[in-house]
C-alpha cells in the first residue's frame, strides 16, 4: 500500500524532537487476542501523520492509546512505551485527565453535548483550564475561528448546538477540542460521516491546523492521506488478527 | 481537588449500591434463616391447622396455583387482542401512544381497587359470594397491562422484513399475524406472562374481598360461593395476630414458599429478558 | 374470497374495547357507588378531617395526609439511594457485574408486598419502637414505619429504571467528555445525568405511584388510626404516631362492615375514587416525561 503513496513513512527519525513518541506498543484483548503488536511511531510538531490500513487493523485502538482513552475500554491491556514530551504517559501516578486536556480528540460521529454552541466550545475549558471568567469569550472566538466556524455562528452563539448541520457539528467538536489549546490533535476518521463539501472544508482546515499542532489522522481514504499527510504509518493485519506497521 | 471530588462521588455511589445490596442480602437472609427450618415436604403437603400454628400450607398452594392459572387464561387472549391493536391495527401514531400510556396508567392502579370493584361486581351484582373464579378474573385483569406491554414491545421490535415477506407472498393480515408475527413473538408473550403470574401469585388485595378465605375452603366445586385459600391471604391474616412463636415460625415458612414461587416464575422469564436487555444495550 | 372483516381484527378490537370498558367501568362504578356521600358532604368529603362512621361523619383529609406522609418518607429515602446506586451500576460497574446487579434488583422488586409487610411486622416494628423511644410512641406501628417499609419496597423500582435511563445516554457522549480531560464524576454529572433527567424523573414518579397505591404492607405496620390530622402540616411529630392512609382504610375490616350500609359504603367507594384519580394523575404526568421506549412498567 505504501508504494502507491509518494509520502515518507513515519519511522523514528533522530533529527526532530517528537511531541509523542511510541516504542514497542502492543495491545491485547482479554489477555489472549493480540490487537496491536510492536508499534513504533514518532509524531513531530507541525506535521500531519496519517494512519492508514484496512478495517479492523487497530487504527482506532492505536489512536486511543495516545491519550489513554483506551483505559476506558474494558479488557484491553497495553504494554510498551508512549512518551509525551519525553515523559512516559503509562507510568504510575500520571494525571490522565490533565494529559487528555493537552491532547485533543475528534471522533467519527460528532458527539455534541446538549446546550448552546458557546457551552459546547467552552465545555472542556470550563472544567480543566484555569482560565478566569473574563478570558472565556476571547478563547471562544479564537477556537471557533481556528475551526473555520466563527463566521457561521458568531451571531447565534446561544442557539442549541444540535441545530447545526453534521458538517458544522464536526467543526464544533473541533473547536471544542481546540479551545483547550492542545499540542496534539487526534482525528479518528473525522470526515467519513460527512458529505463531500464538508469533507473538503475539514481537509483544508487540517492543513492549516498543522501549523500550530501535531496532527494524527486516522483515515481509510487513501486519497485523503495523499492530500494531507506529511508522513504515513500503515497498519496491516497479520494472520492472528494483530495490527502491525508495514515495514518498508 | 477535582481528583478528590471524583473519589468522593465514587464512594457515595458505591455506598448507595452497598445499601441496596445489604437490603437484598438482609431480606433473603431473614427469610432463609427463619423459614428454612420450617420447610420440608410435610409443610407443603399438609393442610394448615390450629389456626396457623401448625401444619402446612397445602390448600394455600393449591389455591394460589388455581388463581394464577385462571388469571393466565383470562389475560392471554385479552392481552393478545390489545397488543395486536396497538402494534398492527392502529394506524394513527398518536392513538398508539395514547393506548400505551393508558396501559401504563392501568398498570399503576393499586390492586386494592380491583378488590373493591370485584366485591361490588361479583359478590353483589352477580351474587357469587366469594368465588375463586372472581379472584382469577380480577388477577387476570390486574396483570393484563404487563402482558400487553411485553407483547407489544416484542411485536414492535420484529424487523419489517417479516411483514414484507409475508405480504409479498399474498398472505392476508390475519394470516400474517397467526403464521408469522405471533409465533415470532412467543418469547415476549411468555416472559410477560411469567412476570404477570409472579405478580399475581403474590397479590393479596384483589382477592381479599371476593375470593379468599382463611379456613374452610375445600376444593372448589362450581364457582358460586366457592372460595379458595391462598398463600398471600394466609400470610396476611396470620401476620395481624403474630405474637405466638409457633405462628411466627409457620409464617416464615409460608413466606419462603411464596417468595420461592414468585422467584421461580420470575427466574423462568430471565433468559428471554436478559437477551432483550443485551440487544437494547448494543443497539 | 376474503371476508370484509377478519375475525382476528374483530376479536382484537372487541377485546380491547372490553378491556377499556372494564377499566373505565371501574372508575364509573366508584363514582356511582359513592354518590350518596358526595350528596351528603359535598366537597367536605375531601376537606373534612374527621371520620366517624357511626356518627355518619366522613372526611378523608387525614388519610390523604397519611398517604402523603408515608410516600414522602419513602421517596426521600429511596430516590437518592436508588439514583446513587444506579449511577454506580450504570457508570462504574463492568458490564457483566451490571447485568448481575440488575437481575438481583429486579428479583427484589418482585417480592410480594405481603412478605414486605411480614418483614415490617416481625422486624421493622420493634426497631422503630426502639428508635423513637424518646417520643414514647404507643407501639411500633407508626407513619414512620410505613414510610421506611415503603422506601425499601420502592427502592428497586427506582434503581432499575434510573439505571435504564442512564444507560440510555449514548456512550460516545461520555467518551467525548473524557477525551476533553473531564474526570469520570464530571462526565457523569455534566453530560450523562442531564440527558438522563427525564428518565430519572419518570423513575421517581413511578416509585411514587407504587408508594401511593401500596396497601397490604402499609396496612400491617401503620396502626390504622383514624383522624390523625396534625396541627402543623410540616412537623415531624405525627410521624412517630399511628395513622391511616387511603389504602389502609380500604384494606381493612371496615370495608366488610360498610358493605350493607348505603352511606357508609358510599364513603368507602369515595375513598377508592380519590385513590383512583390520584394515581391516574401521577401516572399520566409520569408518562409525559418518559420516552416510553423499551420501558417495562
């Protein structure tokens, strides 16, 4: 698969200092079935890493290992090393909630909370950030601008978020994640539920987001990977069902 | 700070769950500890004597079984009719919802109201005196909503391809119902019936006035002036005068038998209901 | 050749009409049978505070108070406990444990009321007597005893329905909240609970309905004392004394006694009418709130 794409693969590079570094990551389900085996990755700041591969290869699981959301799935055991700015995130005593606040995640289906558009965007920041009240409106506008949603909703910030179209909701979720000013953005097939216009809008957005964040994008769309990726990691499914990186 | 709140919340909720678990254990424990010594084959096959201080609960068990069998016979046809109307025949969605609301409201009616109404209708209007048939009918009416709702949910959850396939073959509405829909919904009807029977077996209030007596009920002949003994009524009467320790022991035994019967019926309904829970959770 | 009206359809509609006639007929029956007392006392039946049947005086207010008091105690105990326990099983327990817990709770809900009454008589009564010793109650048969017993009876219902309501909130909502860095408690209280609120409210209302209508268990432990009308409605003192509820009145020997006497019987069926109306009202309000999908009453 990698031969078809003219993009460098994401093997550990000694030059740049990665924001997230993965070494020997393996995930087993129920103690027996191997989901991922021996994954090595570097995620460099200011770049887009695309994780591609067939369904069931473990792309979503891999993504969720990066912000320890995998902890919430019962029966999965994680081994190996994941370092955020050089500090291991699976060590004892790590503040997982603080970690998740510094890493933003967008899911395939936009999960919009009940409440207004403003409520949604500021949802995370209200709980996890130590922002004073007066700084909130500025943060709100900045996040919405970065998510290319400001012009469409600036005049109706108090309206229910559920009244937005699916494409707008996905950008709202993006704004919600961006409001916390995360260093890394994890995107799990963010456009697979969207129509072509919304998809195009989000793809343009990702290219711009790359300037200020490290982006990890899971996609099953090779064309999308070609358009957006600075580097690519390809997961293939071995005979025992485990996902491994396709070697070059 | 947020960490502490998180822990505190977990603790508070775990405490609540512990209280519930303790209640369950306490009730089960009390019943078994006090009731098991009294239980034995003799308890089940001997009639009660000495106004409840001795003997068994043979007649009461028989009476309860007769009552719930009658209730089933009354409730099944009526519930099937209602379910078919709600799930198949009614076109207007608002009417469907109103019918469902009516069923839930009827289910919430206190059972004592059935008892009082039964007294008026069966003892006075029909002149039946105390009658097991009256008791069975009242219990059947009481559990009717439970059966109806169970069947409706099952019918509504059937995938449309069953109806479509039958229609494509040229089956009439009635044929579709009897050959395809009802057979597929049998599980729902069964589990609803078992739950209804469990409830009917334990109810005292509907049979209080029109059907049950404490003593002197032989095997009923005909349905006029032919009352029955019943486990819940037996316990109810004895509980009001329970200072004799022999009576108390007898009471625990009777309660064990009743709870055992109710539990047994509920447990039989379990496999079907667990499957429905699973399906709902994954949906 | 197809008949114009299928037999199945005829039977189904017929049975449905019959059932509707029965339930509405019950209401009409109580209304008609109780006419004499409405004629005699008018609205005074609802507002009167004394019930002396030999003197032909009938007022249901003390019974309404009794019903309200035991139901209030029951809900105050069962609602927080039930919802807290439901949060535990729905949000904090692994799936297999949750199913086991749910089964256990539903079995608890199936215990017949007469058995709860028995437990109340043989166990709870003495405990309450000791608890209230300072206020020198006449016996352990008090409104408080009734309320506590009802709380235990209603707890499984509330817990089971609250659990259903919470699990009805889709998993992606919680996942999104956690991914923003919210703690588990925060994601429960800020995301799951607000969306489960209608279901939780309907769970409590259903519990209330069950408490209002419970006869047998309450009958056995409440003392069945008429005319207990408190001087101050919100004081706790009357809870330490015996009382009467609408249901305990109906379940007693007075019902047999009244059967032959026109006015007395009218008063009894009047109580039944009030009970029917009250429960129907609570139930209809509850139905407004609940989505009524996959709900087992």
